[in-house]
C-alpha cells in the first residue's frame, strides 16, 4: 500500500512540475520571443519558424531519445519519463494561451528560468524526467557523475548556438541567462535543501571537543585514528556532519576549547541517516 501511495505522490508532483515548467515556457519565453535549450528549445525554434504546435513537436522529437533511455536507464525510469513527456506535451498545449509580454526582456529571462527550474526540479526530485535532453543529462549523471543541472547546461548551449544563428545575439544572450538560472534552480532544489557541512578537526583536546560538539549540536561525532607525518605521533581526528546553520556554532566551540586546532569545512550535497533525511525514504 505504501508503495502505491508513494507512486501516486510521485506522479502527482510530476504533473504539477510539468505544468509549472510549461507555464514558464509559454508565459515568459514564447510571449517574449525567447528560446530555450534542449528539446524544448528545438520545439520553440520550429514553432517560431513554422508555427507548429510546441507540444506536438516536443513529443515527436522525444521518441528516439525515449528509446535510448529505455536501453541505458532502465524500464522504471522510462515509464516515468514517458508519462512526463506526454504530460509535458499536454501542458505545453494547454498553457499556450498564457501571455506574459513585458518590456524588460531581462526580467522575462530571470523569472522564466527561475520558475521553469522549480518545475523541472520538482520532476527530478520524484525520479522522473520530461524526456529530451533530460534523458541525456541523466545518462551523463549516472555514468559520468556530472550534476544533472550542469549536464543540461552544456546540452542547452549546443541548442542555443542555433538560436544565436537564427534569431540574433540578443535573443541568444537573454535565453542563455534564463538557462543558467534554470539549471542553478534545479541543482538547488535537488541538493540545496539537503546541503550540510562536513567538519574535520585535528586537536590535542579532542576529548573535550567531541563532548561539547555532541552536546551543543546534537550530532554524532566520529573519531578517526591519525598519525602526524612530521611528529610521527598518534592523534585523534574528529569528523562530524552538521547543518549549514550550525557551522558558526561549531567554529565557536573549537575556538573556545582549542584555538590552535586545525579545522577544515567542506560542503556535503546530501546527507542520509540519523539526524538528517531518512535513508528509507530514498
């Protein structure tokens, strides 16, 4: 039963995400004669040139990409992608009358990229896709470890090069701004809300530090065995992961107990486990 509820929730949010993105495309992009990257960009280019419905073109161009995704990403992913592709095609047609003409094209670029990124980010969070270059980006993410947003940006630039040739540099530059905002928004929705900080501390007062860190942050602490290369002496290395809002408190604790401690702080994109997101939800 839980499996079906989760599946239903995924498809519901995918639908919402499709309509948010489709609204952004029609309201901000089409109304202000902006383009887009990926398959949506191809569909828009064909629309501007031949007035072919964006939703229909979007679906037709996706057919060979869906076949590729089926082979490389598996049946489960493609089932969601097929649904996402069909829903996106429908959403693009249903929102085609949305008109958001503005005098400042820069604003249209910024808002279009931001709202469109929210829509695609929601879809990706559900493990779905809208087809198109999303499929290629997912393949690059799975096999090359490249962030989905960054992979999409590279693919978008390729399509946008055609936009520059056909419609001029101003349309290209505004559309590129929208593409950057869109990809940053996608990455934030996928990773930003779960971002944390990994802290590594080398100190002669590790016993005091670990107790104070656990008490003040309510986070677990791991003690690693280390050896100083110069002194050849054994030492304890403290490792802990805290939320980005707790990092100032951690630095104050370390400074108050051992101002001579060596401390490194690195970004963590996602944390699964006690105190953070439950790994069972993944």
